[in-house]
C-alpha cells in the first residue's frame, strides 16, 4: 500500500486515507520531507487542502530548511496562487526562510522563479516583508527591479486590489493626453490603443529633391551648385505633443502586455479599433454624461469586460420587484455596450428560466425579460455553476480559452432556497481555483451581487457574504438596493447611468488589471 507521502506526491490522496494515516501526517519520509511538501511542490491543491484539514503543520521544514510555502513558491507548476492561499490561511509563516535557502523568503522566491502576479498578491495581502534581505543583501524590490509590473504589485499597499497601480498611474496620464486629442485625427495616423497590438511609431519620410531641368541645344553646362545641407523643419507644438504621446505609448506597451490580456482571444484589432471610434463618438454625445472626462476612463475599463447578468426570477420577484429589475437591466445593457462592436453584448441568465441568452443589446434584453414570468425557488449557487460557470468559464478554459474577462453581476431579492447557504460562496471560490489551475489572472472573472427589495433575510445573507474573509478579494456586495436607487433617480436618466457605471466598474478597479486608472484616484494619490 502506498504511503501518505507517495499519495500526496501523486495527488491521489483522499480524505479517508489522510484520516487513516493521521499519525504520520507530520512525519518526514526517509529523505526528511513531510507529506505536505511534495503535495505543494507538484501543484496538487486538493491534496494540500486535505492534509491541512487533517492537521498537517504548514511550518514544518524539510532537511533543506524549506517549509511547504517555500517549496510552493519555488515550484508549483499549477495552482500556485491557490496553494499559497491555502497554506497562508492555515497560518503558514509568510516570511519563512532559512540560511540553507540563502535566506530568500517565499515572496523573493516567487519573484525569481515564477513571477506569478496572483501569487505575489496573496503574499503581499498577508503582510510579506518588502524590507527583508537575503544573503546577497537583496530585498524583494531589488529582485523585481527589471519588471515594472511586478514592482507595481510589490509597492501596492493592497496587493491584488491595485496590482498595476504604478504602471496604471503613468498610463492614465498618457491616456488622458491622448483622449484630449480624440476630437480630431492625429496627424501621423496613430490611433489610440493600437499599441496594444505591435504598435510602432510612424517614421517621417524625407522630402525628395527635384530633378534639374534638361539642357537645350548649344547650352553650356553650368557647374552644379553645391547642395545645401537639408534643414530640419522646426517642430510644431502639436507635432511635439504627438511625438511625446507616441514615445510614452511605445515604452508602456511591453509593460501592459505582461498583464496577461493576450490570453483573451476575443480582444483583437477589431475590438480595440471599435473602442477607439466609439470613444470619440461618446465624447461628442450631448445626450449622456458618460462621455465626460471624469467618466470616460471608467467606460473604457468597463468595455474590457464581458457583462454577464444573473437575475432573479423566483416566485418572490412577482410584481414591482421584477419590473424594477427589468428596467435596471435594460439600462445596464445600454451602459455596458456603448463602446463595444456591434454583435457584442450582454449575456443574460436567470435562476429558474431554462433558456440562456448571449450578446443581447438594450431592446433585446428588455423583450426577453418581459416575456418571463417569475416562478420557483432561489438556487443561487447551484444554477450559477450550472448555467454560467461550467458552460462559459470552465469549458472555454479547457479548450480555446476565455474571449474576454467576465464581470458577473448577480441580482436577487432573497437568500438561497433549496440549497445550502454556502453553495454560492463555494461556487465563487471554486471559480477562482479553476482560474489558478489554468494560469489565468484572478481578475479574469470578477463577481458582484446586489439586492432588490426589502427582504431582511436577503439583507442578512448579503451582509454575511460582505463580511466573509474568504470572499474579500473575490466578491463585491453593493451597499445600495437597486430599487431604492431606481426610485430616487428614475427622473434623472443621466445621473442613473453614471451611478450604474460607477457601481459596475468598482469590482474591476478593486481586482482588475487597471489599464486606465480612475482620475479621482489619480488626483488623490498625487
């Protein structure tokens, strides 16, 4: 029979086997290695969790002075961030090190070995030291100095919530300067955001010299005049400003590409070309405030995400609650599709209705919701897995990959029925682990949940989600009830649109890649 060490190494360990071998769970094998170490080394997340649940000590060292966290930081071919998160949750020492390891901490090891931003985020959020030095006298920042994105993650006080903060601040200034020129085409033809796809500044061609006239019969050739040195025309202020923008964009392109946006197959040239053109049009649209300078960067960030609306059609929603949800969803669709190509829209799923809808626009989504009669219970977590996560996240991850990052917005009027209260929570955490497994950044899928109606049970359920530490970097629970906001702003369409924009974009700013930082945050940090 295989030992617990072998089962942990192979990732085949079951809970029953771990319980049976509980006396050996912290014992080293002949090589001086406890079972938790090989499970962590080979990326076996489930085995790591089983061992920790059954009492494995995350701070035991092997004969080389390494804890499971040191090993996970160095190797972990898959599930690295999730394994680091599990070990830290089990009170693994975040700065564990040893002279045999060159006094490198787990954070230093991740920076050198894998540069996994989600793993860095997990360690930073748990207080990993930025001042600790290894035997070579280097800090984590010293080891990351050649990578601007990793440096941004290290210097962020909130880890993953501000993952590209420094890069984003610099990028925002460039974006805002470029946006100021969008009312008229740039003279060089450089288009905003084309740097995302092999951007190179255009080269100004030199003027051609004219050919001298031919000689007539009997005319004596004259000595060719000495060619005067070519004068470089004086650069105009507009040309200088454009050149500076081009230079900044060129410098930033590699840094932003490292944010893993290339993993998303639906964000191609057409997508960004449309984003540019519609951004120009939105700036000139006098019928909305969404194109105002203080809202435009939010609109661009929101356009990078695929909106997925998961709505409540349970029996308790009959009447005013469902009608309010329908009106809010129509407006959400309007806001989220303003900058994306035609044919790209909002996905709509309901808790009980059997049919799912993909890429709807404003009038389509209103018509679909109007034809549905609320009925049934509130199996929030069960049907989130069944209707959204399995077909639209897990299957794509296993095949061609995600087309765009997803913003999953959940609207409900009650707490779950016909399922355990933790089903929704577990579905969201499971999604995060799947992203880890396929090496997608945690911001590839962000979650938001909002209450409609005045149910005290729903209020209590959402409050529990808001205060759950395990969901603190995954799920945003809105503080305002949707029907309250709709009632307050129903006669002020502009204000309602802006409120929806700010609400929808908030989880993206908390956990997203931060390509365009909000201006108010920029001003606050300067």
